[in-house]
């Protein structure tokens, strides 16, 4: 492979399998894709923004906004490899007295960190979608912020020793709810005390999708800015390579037995019928409202000083 060697750290998803397998290449760059976990106290986001461990990486949208706001030498392309609705990622203890979002003020809620993208999305949705005063909730965080930023003095924040402590307190009921991008272990293990906040989160998310019109962004693809100064074609090359991989991954779902899901192919067909356009579409213009709303959430929560225009944040195709 000719061209500059660029290391790119990504998570392991079906849409990234072609990248990690080496099934997609680019004629102008020698992209070296490596699988790197985003979890733990020092995960992919921290290693990229704090150590510059790779030339480019799949990165928390929230931490990217904070890094951009602080002038760190990083830029992103409008590729969004991870997306989540907040509603399925909210969990509660069944004995907490919480029947819905309106019961959360006055309660203690566990988060990975205040800055975690899912945390920002959940707090923002509580306010805009459900009319909940999110500052009246006490947040218990398990990790240092990926990018250090002064947090608002009027926000109630406590610090746990670890995510395990938060999950133990969720089971015990001293923490009443948890908003995290991955399910609590107790939920996965079927603990009777731990359930999702919404009794039918899928119906809630489908309603939310119809109203807002987009699948919320969790991650972006970011690169060290100086690389584009030396290789002006890098942003476009990254965009095209990720898009080729996504197209190849999407085609694999045409095999009805490609995944472990018994009705995976039928579910993809159902998704196509119930959504307008492609909820995973990349590019700037189609994601403009998505980017704008999350940036407003970040400013409202004291993480950034201003809401940048999408064109400031992303290089590459519109």
C-alpha cells in the first residue's frame, strides 16, 4: 500500500468489521485500523485526546466539542459511527419510587462522567423533551472528565470510586437511576431490582424519532489537525473509507443468517419502513439539526462557551 501511513482507532461494530478485516483500502493512504475499547478509566477517547495515541480515532462527540471549544489541535469528519437514543439507556431501581422522568428531580443518578455523550444527551432530553429540571438531580460520576473543564457550580455532582460502586448502589437503592451508554451488569444479569426507566423504550424512541427526525450522534471520527495541514486530502479520504465500509457492512445484512439475530434481516426491513431516509446517514447537511441540538445541550450544561457552526466542527463532504 502506497501513501502516508495513518493509524485509526475504532470500536468493533458490524459497520467497522470491513475496516478491521482490511476489506476496504484507499489508494492515497495506508490506513491502519486498530480496535480500541472506549471503556475503562483510560479508554480510546482519553488515549486519543490526552496522549495522541493514534493519528485518528472514533471519538466521543461531547469530548470533541469540549476539545474544539478549548482549541485543542483536533478536527473531525462528518462520519458518525455510534448513535443512541437516550431513552433505552436510562435505568432505575424498581424500589426508588420513579415511575417516569418527572420523578427524577431530587434523586441520585449514576453517570460515567458528566461529559460523556450519553450523559449530555440524557440531561438535554430530560429538559427539552420531558420538561424535567435536570439541575435538581444529583449526579454521581465514576470517572474523570476526558477533557478537563470547569463544571457549573449550580450542578449537584458527587464522585464515586468506580462504576462498580455506582452499580452496587443502584442495586442497593442508594443510587436511584443510572444513565450509561452500556447497560449495568445487574440489568444484563437479570437482577429483579434493575429495569429500564421507560416500560416500553422502543415505542418511546420511535415516537421521539418521528418528532425530532434524527438518530442522535454519539461518536465522530476525529484526527490530529496537523495531519491535514500536511495531507489536505486526508479528511475526504477518511470519509470515503468509512462510507465504503458502511456500505459493505450493510450489504452483508442481505444474508438472512449473517448475524445471531433470528429475524435480523426482517428487522432491518422493518426499520427501513418505519424511518424516513437512512438513520445512519453520514455527511454534514443531513446531520445539521442533530449536530446543532447536541451542541446546544453542551452549551446549556456548561461544557462549551458557544455553539459553533457545523462547518467549523467538520471538514470534508457537506
